[in-house]
C-alpha cells in the first residue's frame, strides 16, 4: 500500500507583526502588509501567491511511503522552497525587489519499521534591506530580513 502526503508552511506579514522602526515604510504607504493566505491550497496556488507578492517564504514538502505487511519498504520525497518579492510603492510606480532563496536542507528520512519521517527546511532573504535595531554597537543595522 502506498501513502502519499504533502504539507505547506507559509510565512507572511500581517499588520500586527511589524513594530517600531520597520513599521515606518508600511505606515507611509511605501510597503504593504500581506493578505492572509487561503486556508486550503490547490495545485499551483503557491506559485500564484508568490507571483502576486502574497507571502515572504513558503515551504512545500511532498512525500510517499510504500508499505508491505505494515513495514515501510520504499519511500521518497520532493519539495520546493519559494521566496516572495518585496514591492515598494512610490506614487504611481512600483519597485519590485525579488527575494533570494537559501539552499533547501533535506536530511535523510528517519526510517522505522512502521513509519518514515521527512524533514525539509527552506528559507530566504527578503529582497530589500530595512533598518533594524541590534544589540550593542552600532545599535542600528540596515539588513534584509530572513524567513
């Protein structure tokens, strides 16, 4: 018997998540918050949401396991890490800065007789740096956020 499954995790920016100095571009209308993602995803939705600048980062993992007599006999996994872009509005003009994806980390599955556990870590750096407070000198750094 084959069991297949997939899972997606989406990082997005709701209005209540931004505080302090990073909130200034949002309050001036230059930056914008993300709309909440849909509660259920269909095939192709992650790419459409990314292209519409609706999230910062998404992790999508798909896996399958074949069982014979309750024992895992073969398995496989694949997945994607998608990084969104950052859109800034300057009057009638939009400036879109693409994010930069990090390498996908996918360790070997954890295999037991009756189960297989898959792990995948993805992420990236936002496309545009913003001022952020840091502990110690220089107390302020202009740096892109990571997701």
